[in-house]
C-alpha cells in the first residue's frame, strides 16, 4: 500500500518534532521545514500528499507560503494551523482553497481525522480516472468496460465535461458513480480548480448544513468562530453531492437556491454570498418514489435531472466481467506484491454468471479476498463457490435498505411525544413481514405459513393481532383457504 507523505511547516522546533513523531506513528512519511522558504523548496522537489502550514512563520508568512504552494501545485491539499489571533487569515486561506484550518493547540484525534479527509480529497482531485484502458498498462483508477452500455457512458462523460451543466449520476450501489463524478471533473474545464465531495448520508443533518454552507460566529452554541463551508471553499470548482437522495428537505431547498441564484448564505448570517460552483450529484435511490413520499423536492429533481447519466448494473453488461477480473487481478497482485497467479476459464465463467447485487465493488472485494486467501495459487472456480453460495443465501435482513429502516426507527424514537417500546417496533416489522408473505402467496394462508416456516394457527393469530387487511386484488376464494 502507498505511504502518504506529509510536509509540516512550523518554526516551533519542539512542537514540530513531536507532531512529526506522532504522524510517523500513524504510518505517514513526514518531511518538515522550519520556514516558508524551506517548505517551498521541499514542495518543488518532492511528491507530497498534504502540507500542514503554521500561519505565523519567520520570513515569508504562512499565508504567502500557502499562496506560493498553490502556484506550484494547485491540487496539493493544505491544512492551516493557526493561533487564536490569526483566524481571520486562516479563513481567507480556506476561501482560497485550503482544505481546512485548525486552532492551536489542536485535538489530536480530530487533527488525524482531518488529515485523512484532506489526503483523500487531494487524491480525488489528482488520481486520474482513465476510461477504458487495457488492464496491463494501468496503475491508477480506471473505468473498465467496452460494452455498448459503457461506451455510452464514456460519450456522456465527454459531452458533459465540456459544459458547466449540473449532472445527476444514477445507478445501483457499487456501479461506479463516484468514479464517473471524478472523471467528469478531471476531463472538464474546471479540472485545475477544487473538487470536493460531500456524502449526504454519512453526515448528520445539522452538521451537513454547516459543512456545506458554513456559519458565522455565534450562529449556534459552539460556533465560536466563523467557518467557511465546502460550497464556498469549492468556489470556481466542482462539488460532488453524493447520495443526494438522502439529503434532508431543508437543505434541498438551499441547494435549489444555489442552482437557481448561484448564491448561498452562511448559517446565522444575513449576507448573500455569490458562489460559482459546478454541481455533480449522485444517488442510488429512486428519486421519483422519494418525490411521491415527499422526501425529495420535485423542483430540485427537475433541475438536477436535465443531464442524467444512468450507470447500468453489472449484470446488464456481463461481457465486461472478464476485463474487470483481469484489471483487478493485475492491480491487486501489484498492490499485494505477489505475482499474478492467473485465473482459470471456469472461474471467469462462474463469476460471469453471478448476479452481482453489489456490482463492481462486490466483484473487486471478492477478488481481493480470494487473492489473499490463495497465496499465489491459481484461482479456480471452486474458490468462489462458498462465498457466492453464501451471498446467494443472504438473509432478507442483509439485502434490504438498512438505511431506510434506520431512518424510520430514528424518526420515531426522536418523537418525544410518543412512547415507542421495543415491542412496538418488532410488531410493526412482523406485520410487514406477514403482509408481504401473504401478497407473495396471493393471500393463501397455508402457503404463507409454509413460506415463513410458522404454523397456520400462529399465522392466523398474527394476522388477527396486526389486523392485516389484504389488498383487493386477492379474491375471496383465496382468503377462504
Ligand atoms: N467500470 C469500472 N471499472 C473499474 N472499477 C470500477 C468501475 N466501476 C466501479 N469501479 C470500482 O468499484 C468500486 C465502487 O465504485 P463507486 O464507489 O464509484 O460506486 P458507487 O456507484 O459510488 O457506489 P455507492 O452507491 O455504493 O456509493 C470502486 O472501488 C470503483 O473504483
Ligand atoms: Mg458512491
């Protein structure tokens, strides 16, 4: 695995040394400099993944150092470290594209977390995503596939890259939405400007709003300093709103305003701030259903969907499976530092016939696992039997959208006006299970009992308890059974 290299620029000898030691313990490769001038030399001569700059430096200032680093390498992510008195400068630096800033003395776990995020953001900006290359020659990320469906995707990426249009990328989980977003950015006219990713499902609602829009000092308890949000930070560049189908309605309204009026307001601030960002959004959700359920704004949907890229599930382009296998075998062998052991034709056939509910992510995870497990022995069809069998037999609970259930439970539990007990939830779930089973069996209770592996009387008792009403399409004959 690649080791990330961090440059630390700080004139405080003791602090710099202990900070570098800490980073080394976290398995980073670390270079340090005691002045901006020395730091710039290092940036010129090394390949770096992150630079951490103290604002107060002897000689040229931290801000000046940051500006010059941007000129040398506009995509090298920077974290600004600042003492309380110099936060204004740090805020300016974030507006100019610094990843973030932290106040001294900083909280170590928080700092390490930020470092990981900043390095990842830099990676997304810099690691090229190539399209449709031969597996042998490539070292970075690539979108593999020569199927007709994928050719259409490449054409679409090419077309949208040349415009500033908002793009909506749709597709099941693991089909490559994020990869496509990065390709659009890298091939586009804003490729030398920032690219920031916000995952709407991974961040809690209140935090998501301040992450995106930033806030003024005193906007809420704990807002002791002004904070520049990711949208403002991506000014001139691109922001990727991942899992936009999960974005809370209140934030959707603000994104709509951003699309229509090209401006935002920080939380707790009345000032309207003009911003120029290109939005690329992605979701695996059915937005049309979400609109019906009033979870997604129709007006936002219409704005987003003008340019849509639909990524096909892997099972609809099985002809790409062999080249994906070959690509990942080469790539993982290299990363694991082993000779590519090769894979038997029967094994490729076995994988080509599987349905891949988790799409390419599932395929690559599985190949990696088998490669490690086989320790250099050629890969056979039987190597996959057990895993694929297991997946095909996955329980219902593993396949359903856990996020939606979580959200439902979360909403009900958060409603303080109601007292929901554990049993209430279980009852609701068992009610759903029974009515679905009855639907599948067209209302035939004997069959439904068999399907659920419970006795008929137990099923009857549950139907009574839950007062399950059967849909009208079920004939009264069926009900009699
Ligand atoms: N066409 C492809 N060729 C090679 N690798 C791919 C391809 N599509 C996806 N991948 C790889 O599969 C994994 C999942 O892709 P990605 O994260 O882009 O999917 P996603 O659609 O965003 O999924 P999710 O909805 O779960 O976030 C990544 O490791 C990505 O590099
Ligand atoms: Mg994704």
